[in-house]
C-alpha cells in the first residue's frame, strides 16, 4: 500500500486550524491537560481515519503552535476578543465552538505575523462554515477583522 501524497502546505494548514479548534473545544469541555491533548491528536486524530471519516493530513508543528499559543495566551486573547464584541456581550456567552474559532484566529493575528491578516481571517471564516451558517461566519469575519486592525495596524 502506498502512502498518500503529502497535501499542499495550505491544505495541511487548513486541516491544522480545524483540528486546533476541535482540540481546544475538547480541552474546554474535558479540562484535558495540554501535553495529553496534543499527544492524543498526534496519535489518534491528525491524518487518521475515525468512524469511516478520513481526517486530512495536518501540519503538526502549526497545529501545536496554535493550540499551545492559545492555551498560553488565553487571558490576553479573551480580553482582546471581549473588547471587540458588541456592548453587553461576553466571550463566555458565545457558543463554545465559536469561542475556539475566535481564539485561534486572534492568536494567529497576534503571534503569526508571517501569515497575512487576509489569509487568517479567510481561513477562520472557512472553519466557521464547517460548524455554522453564513450569519456566524460573518460574525467571525467582523470580530477577526476588528482584532486584525487592532493588533496589525
């Protein structure tokens, strides 16, 4: 059996972003320790087949950077996101998956100057479409655009 071709870098990064959102959601729900969470995704999720669903090959180092970065900077990221929400809204009031999408996107905007704002925002709109309808994807666009303007003037 031949090993499948390595996906293009952009596809591997898209898969890493989606997996990072899933990992951080799991961490929030189950209070999984970071090292165990990363190991579980490395061993059992990234590029694996689960219940007949083939998970895309992800850029593992990129996945690790997002998950570890969000974990390490969660308070800073949440404060930044909170400042961009409409009056009366709280990060904790948002859907738990939505929070992880916004956290990952905000982390990349803060810490990954090597990736353009446009690419980061577009990628997380795509991630939002995996879980939500157009309305929520537009919400992701608005919040991350506002974050991007604040951290990368």
